[in-house]
């Protein structure tokens, strides 16, 4: 096995092509499901259960972080009405990457990254700029090398649930309104 890297995972579908790429690049990803932004709790658990399918498929370890939506709401306070991709999302990336950096330190894993860059709807530069605040963050733009399309193909093959909104209640409302 290759060098361990802690992979922050936002959902099962985005983890598929990210894991595939890290394995191709010689890493051994440890999956960290840390997504207090997801609401409600049932949706958080549904996305986690999907990740377990991916982990079993690739034979990888998964670590489940606590769901602390109240703390996440505090972190984005004042930005509830922001449009998706605005400042609330940058604060959200920062929140989850801070927890991942802390977990990597605790586990003695030198490098970490995130599946958030798979989505073609998310600006990878914004994610990298939040990650740069933490030692050990590695820039992987997983949507590159056809990563987004590959995640759709792999998700179909594994029969994964693909949600129609990003994760928080504010993104749900925005998606429902369109
Ligand atoms: S829309 Fe997505 S990235 Fe933005 S704050 Fe909500 S959960 Fe986080």
C-alpha cells in the first residue's frame, strides 16, 4: 500500500473518482466523513451509508465524524441568505477542512485533501484557498482528468444515491425554488 492520505469526503458519489485517482497516484486514502453542514441528520446518515458501499468496494477504512449542525450554523451565521457559491460556502469549506486537518494530526497522517473539488459546480480555487490555512493540505482538483464524469459512471455501477442539492438547508431551499 502507498502513503496514507486523509480524504475528507462530502458524499459517496464524489468519493468514487477521487479514490480512484488517489489509488492511481500511489496513495492509500483513509476516508473521513465530516459533514456537519448536511441537514437533516437522516440525510447525513444516508450519505454516510452510501460512502460505506464505496469503502467496501475499494477495501478502505472509513472514519465517521460527529454531526454537529449547531456548531456549523454558528460558523456560517449571517450568511444564511447568501447564494450558493458565495461566502457561506467558503466558510463551510473552511469548517470541514479544519476538522479534517485536526483529525489528520490526531492520526499522524501528514497529508489530507477533499472530494469537494469533484463537483463541476464548485470552484476548486476557492476550496484550495481555504485548505491553504492548514498544514498538510494537498491540492487535488478531482474534476480534472474527467473526474466529474467518471464519478457519475462509477456511482451508477455501484448503485449509489445521488442527491439533488449540495447539503445544507439553505441549498435545499435554493434547489427546491428552481
Ligand atoms: S451550499 Fe453546500 S457548500 Fe455551500 S454552505 Fe451549503 S452545504 Fe456548504
